[in-house]
C-alpha cells in the first residue's frame, strides 16, 4: 500500500533542505575571504582602505610656514622622519639653486650658502618613507630687510708684516654696535703657533684682539669675521664677511727710560742699537714723554710738527715714527742737537740725530712695541690704540662675553 506524506512532514523536509543549503553557502564564503591576495584576512573594501593610507615619512623645515624677516646668515635645514630625503630644491627669486647638501644618513639637508637681504625663496623637498611611499614638502619664506648695513674693517690688512705688539682691530666706522656679544662670537683668530689672547671692546665702534704677551716672532695669523647677516642691534646688520691673513715679523722692542737720555732698540731680547735722545721736558707733565707701552702706528719720511699752542708753525721733521694718537713721535730734530743725549727738552717726542733717526726709521715695523718709563706722567687711554696700557686682567674684563 503506497503511503502518502503529510503536509507537515513536507514542510519539515523543505526547512531542513534550506538549512543545509544556507550552511554550505556560509562555508564557501569564509574560504574565499581567507584566501585573498594580501593574506591579511581582509578583502574587498578593507584592502582598498589600506592602500590609500598616507605616507609615513614626514618632512619638516627649520622655518615657520611662510616665515618673514629670516636672517640671511641662518642656514635653512630640512629634515625627515620615518624615511630618507631624495631631493631638495631651494630657489632664489630668479630661479637659481641655493647650495646645500644632504647629510650622509639622508635624514636632513642643510643650505651652505648665505641668502640675500629682502628676498623671497621657494623650496621643494621629496623623501621616500619606510613604507616605500613618497612624501613631498613645499613652501616659501622671505629674508629680512635691514634698516642699515654699516661697513666694517679689519686691521692688519692681508699680507702685512707687523711688529710683535700689533693688535687686531675690527672697527665699525659707520655706527655703534649695541649687541657686542653677538659680534664677538663670530670673530676668530687662528695662529701658526699657540698664542693666548682675547678680544676687548675699546669703545662702541672698535673691538681688538691682543695677545697676553707680545706675539712670537714669525707667527702666521688669520682673522675671520662672519658679519654678514648678523644683527648688531638697533636695526643694523652686517654688510659682509671679513678676513685677513698677515705675518708677525722679527721681535723688535724699543725701550726709553727718559732720565737716561737714550733710546735702546732690542732684537730678540738683545741690545740691537742705542741712540742718544732728548725726551719730553721732565719738569712739565704736559710736555713729558708719558710712561706706558705704546706701538709704532705710522711712519712718514717727513712729518709736520707745527704746534700753535707752543708758538711754532711750519715745523717739518724727518723720519717721523708715530707712537701714539696723543701726539708722541720718534723723529729727527737736529735743531735740538745740543740737548740730544744730555737733557730732556722736547714737547713729548723722542728727538734723535738725523742719522740715528733714519737708521731707526728703516728698522721699524708698524706694531713694534715702544716701552716708555721714568716720566712723571702716564699715557692716558684716550687714543684708539691703548691696548698695551692695560694689564691682562683689565683687558679680559673688556670682553662682551662673560
């Protein structure tokens, strides 16, 4: 007898069949996802989101975005994290590349060329991150426009040969320096043999470097002043870098003990020449040859020694060697020959006979020390060259860097 299933049973079989089909579909879907290209367990929308992630490398510049009033002497530096630098272009307003170099580790680039005043520069940098993706940085900045750029000078000049008492002078004839420490920090002295010395500000427009003791003979000296772009204070900035290379000559020192009525010249500590002299009048401090260590400042074959204060004009003397800006010279004065070697009758100068004055003139170098002793007066520190009138302790206190 053929049996017939009931409607309830049919509905049960159909439901079971649907459940089996649903389970099979679910298993097929999980197997397909786990075998995707990335092997990360994510396919479709998940994989697309990862490929659109930003590069990990981060480029940065040492300036604020669109910075203005940037000092042109400050190097521009571009750095990267989580990557290495590929290229950097820093361009002038007319499109010329500013010199610079990528560091050995490729983590930074630094400019090596000073920039111009009041100019706008554009930069572009690219890097490759640790994720292999490229990163880029673009921007611009402007350098400052100074209120003024005063001129500076260095003495001694290039290739000069000077005496062992010669100071190095950096002068600012067109204006006062208010930020003296900033200026002093960019001044450097290099010597062929070790020499102890220091910078000191003689006034607001002059800073000198002096050795503690006289220079060693034959020393080669190079002085540099990285002044371009440097703020002096008061809106003034350096106009240009300066440098000078010069040589210290033989060691020659003049010694005058005024009561002795003679001038002794020493070479390397030994007596080289001795000349009879008439020095400043002993009984009048205003006419003394004042005590102190001076230096040869200037040499003229003929010097004008007119002095209306004492009633004489149009007085020309030969072989004039200036040793101060206070008025003292070593020079010929044959008109005073009766007193030379015997009495001090000059108005402050060291008077020599003509032949002796010529011999000394020919032997002297700018910067030779002249040591005066025995007078009633002391040389005042009113000249622009009074370096050796100060003790070493006094000199060191005149540095702007404490």
